[in-house]
């Protein structure tokens, strides 16, 4: 690690509680390997102090911060400007300090997922996509799928009203009827095949690792491949079921890695070489005791 001195730039993760995050490992490894004098720390902040903390960070010239639960939407009023994609989805996970002061809000979760999908040969271009979930991450993913040329997106959610609201918003943004809302059980009505399924609910996440959002084997027969946004456990039941039907399945660790790398690139105006990304990925697997 670079010696801490009066030039050390400080970046961090705004959230509450601070919890266990692997983000410091991503950013501090990148700084160490690239020889950049920056340190990244968890910054637990209570909601009524969010504005004060961001103004303080601006005063100290922190180059940037990540934003996590529960502040991805609440941070928006404290941004001096928004990247168009973050504005579209109404969620910010990265703040980048501007030369004149203030922070521009970005969302790197969806671009991180896109980089992971491309790397795994799961490009959504011209695909029919089944998105399981209609929460914050699903919103970013559905807009991304439209921007990246998915043929159609089916949003399946436990609370169907949330899927309907999200589909309506996406279709309004796209200016066409690309996104179709459904209840979770409506997968039976999907009569095609070769779908790309993206699992964006909390179901199956450690410690409830035995759970799966759709149990029925007939669902997995319809898929071409499955991407689970969850990365702990490394192989979710959703992934096991995809693989049992001979379909490719990938977890969310590379999505997490790339959302961090894209933020790091924005803060430091550098391009992280793929070899270094692989090295950080290996480190994360070691920390989490997981793999692909
Ligand atoms: P969120 O806004 O709270 O949304 C949760 C979603 O899960 C909703 O669609 C919710 O359905 C559904 N859900 C929760 N419990 C359920 C249950 N018992 N049965 C059926 N559906 C249920 O969460 P989020 O922030 O979008 O996060 C979603 C997932 O993304 C999480 O698994 C998280 O780990 C993952 N994630 C991954 C990364 C990464 O970098 N890999 C980054 C961020 C998030 P209702 O609408 O019906 O409540």
C-alpha cells in the first residue's frame, strides 16, 4: 500500500450500517497495483447527516464515493448533476467530484452487469430476456436491457403491481412496448425458448441459500443461460438448476467487480487492465471463499 501522506486521496462507501463490504478490497488493491495514492474506507452515515457528509467530502476534495443501501435514491438531491443513465433509473451508486466542486451521480451497477454479461458470452442483443424481480437493481437492469438491444423483456415479480409500474416506466423511456410485466407464476405462459434469465431478487442469498425464486424444472428448460445477481453463495440454487438442464449459469461477483472498477476509472481517469481485473477477482473469491 502507498504510504499515507498529505496527498493521499480519500474515497469511500456511503451506507448504513457499514456492514461487511468487499468494496475496500477492490479499490485498495487497484490503488496498490496501479501505484495510485488513494485510500478507500467504509463511511457509515446516518440518514439525517447524508447532506452534511457529502458537503464535508467536497470540502476535503474526496475524488468520489460509492453509495449503497439505503441511500441509492436518497443521495440524488445532494448531487450537483446526474449522468443521463442514473437520471433515467433514479438511482446513484457512484459520486464523482467535479472540478468546480460538487458531485456528479452515476450508476455503475448496470454497466458492471453488462461488462460481466459480455465477458461471459451472454450479450442481451436480440435476446428475449426474463428478469426475475422488480426492485432497485431490476430497474437498472431493465433499462440497460432496452438500451443494449434486447428484443423483449419479461419482468416477473412477486408483487405484480411493482412489475407493472416498472414496465410502464421502461416502455415510456423506450417509446415502445418492449417490456411486459407478469406475476412470478406466469412463467408457464412463456412458450418460447432460448431466453436469457437474470435473477434479481434476494431469494437464494446467504444465509437462505436453499431458496430459489422458481423451483419448477420446466422453467429452466426454456432458458439459454442464467445470470444470478447474487454472489454469495457462489452457486445459488437458481444456478444449480440452470446447470442441471445443461444451461450456462454465472453468479454476480463479476458484476460487483466491474461496478467497482468502472467507479475507480471515473475517479482516477485511468483504464484498469483486464489482467488486473482478473487479479482483483481472484482476491474477492479468496475473501468470500467462493468461486465462479
Ligand atoms: P430490492 O430493491 O429490495 O428488491 C428485492 C426484489 O426481490 C423484489 O423484486 C422483491 O419482490 C423480491 N423478493 C424479495 N423477497 C422475496 C420473496 N420472499 N419472494 C419473492 N420475491 C421476493 O433489492 P435490490 O437492491 O434490487 O437487490 C436485488 C438483488 O440484487 C439482491 O439479491 C442483491 O444481492 C443483488 N445485487 C447484486 C449486486 C452485484 O453487484 N452483484 C449489486 C446490487 C444488488 P417484491 O417486489 O414482491 O417485494
